[in-house]
C-alpha cells in the first residue's frame, strides 16, 4: 500500500500530542524543554509532508529549516536559563521556580 | 522490586497503547481513505519498500517520543528524544527533503541533543532517579493523550486535502538555496540576527562571574 499524506500527518499529530503531554506533565525543566522539541518536530513533519504532497515547491522546506533554527536558539537560551536557575536555587522543578514572584 | 516492576508494566502498557493505536488507525481508518484519495495509486514503483521504511521509521520516532513522555529517568528520556529526532530526520528523506534531513541531523542530533545531555548531567544527580524526573502522573498524561489524539488524527485523515501526485525523489538543495537568497531573504537575515542574539544571551545568562564585576 502506498504511503499518503495522511500517514505523515498522523505521525506529526502523534508527535505533537506526546510533546504536549510531556510539557504538561513534567516537573523537570529540562524535560519540559524536551517536550517543546517534540512539538516543534511534529510541526516540522507536517510542513515537509504538506510541501511534498500539496505544495510541490520548496517553501515548506524553507519553513522547516527556520523551525530547526529557532528550535536550536530556543534550546540554547532555555537550557542556559535552566542552568542559571540551578545555580541559584539548586533545583529545576518548574513548580518551585518562583523567584520572580515577590 | 514492586515499584520497578510497576513502572515497567506501566511503561510497556503505554507503548503498547500507542503502537496499537497507530496500527489500528493504519488498518481501519487510513487505508480506505488513502485508497480513495486521488493519485494515491501512483507511487514511485517501489511503494512496498517505502511503506515498510515509513512504518519502521515512524515506529522509531513515536517510540522515542513515548519514552520522552512517560519514562521517569530523564537520561532515558534524553536518549528517547535522540531516537525520535533521528526517526523524524529519516522521514524527511522519504519526503524528498534531503537538505532538511541533513540539517536536522546536524542541528538537532549534533547540537541540541548535546546541549540537553549537558543540561541533564549538570543539573541532576544521576543516582537519584526519583528526584531527577518526578512526573505529574502516568494517568494524567495518558488521559490527555487519549483526549487529544483522536481529534488530531480525525482531522488529518478525514479532511479532503487537495493533494497532487508527488514526483520522484529529487535533490532540493539548489532550489532551497535559490529560495533562501531570493524570495525568503528577509526571514533568512532575521534568523541570523536571532541566532546572534541567542548566542550573546545564552552566554550572558549562563555565566556565573557576571555578578562579581
């Protein structure tokens, strides 16, 4: 049987759902960032699949590249923030990170 | 022993649920829709091989993602993320996006994964598994999954997308470079500015000695 657009969309949807579950349920800040990476990957699968099966040009690939670039930037800044948080409070539980509240 | 056993059973059950879900969807829901879709019958000759590769790679991707979502030890989560990113990058090859696949390998697997592993090892005592990644609860996560996945999958499968017949696999790097430097020149430059700001910002945030000055 031939692989169609819907197959890739289902894979992207499952990646997105698992990433959202990770973001919603993790308490570890690094785990939350991993979930964000999964969400971005699900969106990227959709971009590339739509470009291949619907668009036919190269625009979706360009946007997938931009997503990859921004995900790398987000990971670098996010993990730097996590490290700074760990240096100040020795704890990266996102529910106890309320230094800026008062 | 019982907690470890229970964890193992719960983890296996979660992966079995996901795999069964994909299998049932593939057989029941997607196959009729794919056969009735226009232009579905015209693949590139070796449709069977591509189908097998697709299923294996998407299984790798989704198993890695399930590992990220449901395993308590965050080192295993990081390795699952590695598998998931590798699988997604290989899926891009099947979709004729060779340059995006290579960029995924270089940036994600080479760069982001190293960053994540560094962060994991710098912020946790590896022996304290329970402290390192206490989770909100398997039940809540599975509930969210069960509530959300059918909606997304139904939208993906039941919408009549206006698909065209994809051509044979072809290199896209040249067209990609042309598009980046002509039509998408402004976003390209803005992305470079974002990367510069990220570089400086990450160094400033993560540096300890800044307060001493």
